[in-house]
């Protein structure tokens, strides 16, 4: 059985913070690989600033193309929308029975975790590897044995900050892998 971390996100765009977390998790835990699950729509987020699925999918693949530890998957593109983590995990378990899936997530997800579809089933049936994010207390989840906390490097970079910076014509080249920065500029993304 292969232990695979699932890193869900809209990756709008993928940035170095995502890659640092993925690398930390695959190098400092028992995870053998990280799959970036590119989500078409987070039911709890506004979709109006979201690039088309194919562009976000392409950027994730471009960012990780030379790293065998990472893989991008588009399973949620072929599922009903909005996508729900519990449904995706059910589908992945059916499709890849030789993998043990672990959710890789920041501690900040727990502020809205009670709103997730079947959140109790998720937390009782699937392991979570949680990297700490500043200002998010997790007291109510510390007693769940399937949740493990890690002190991964903290980078306060977000995709929304990058999008806003581009809109304001600020340079953000060091926050993105060079090939992603070049693609965003070539395509004129996030300028409006």
C-alpha cells in the first residue's frame, strides 16, 4: 500500500507556498508522494476570480513536471459540481485501492470544517496531516488520533494576494515558480 498525501486546492494560481508545504510533507512524514487535487470549485469560496479549469490544471502540471514525488489529478473535473471532499475520497478509494490516502491541509480549514459535507465521517475515517497556520487554534481537534500536526515552514503567501498584486501591477516573480510567472504574464491573467 502506497501512502499518498492529497493536497486539495483551486491553485489559482499555484505558488511557492504550496510547493514548500508539499515538499515538507513528502520529506518529513511517512508520505511517499503528494497528489495535487485541482478543484473546479470550492463550495465555500466565490468563483468569480477563478481561472478556467484547464489553465489552473496546466499551471499545476507545469510547476511540478520535473518532480517525481508530485502528481496533479483532475478527478474533480469529472464529478458533479460543486465538488465535496468526501465524494472525491470515495471515488479515489474505488479507483486506487492500493493507495492509503491522507488529507494534507492547513490548520485554517478547521474554522469552517463543520460546514463540510459529512465532516464527521471524514474526520473519523481518513487521516489528516495538518500544517500549522498562524492564528488558528485547534483545541477541539487535538484529541482525534487520525489528525497529526506538523510544524511545516509558514509562508503567509496566498493566491488571492498574488492575484491582487498582479491586478495592482506589482511584481510577484519570487512568489511563483518562474515558469508559472512567465505563463501568467504571457496569458495576461488576473489583470482585471
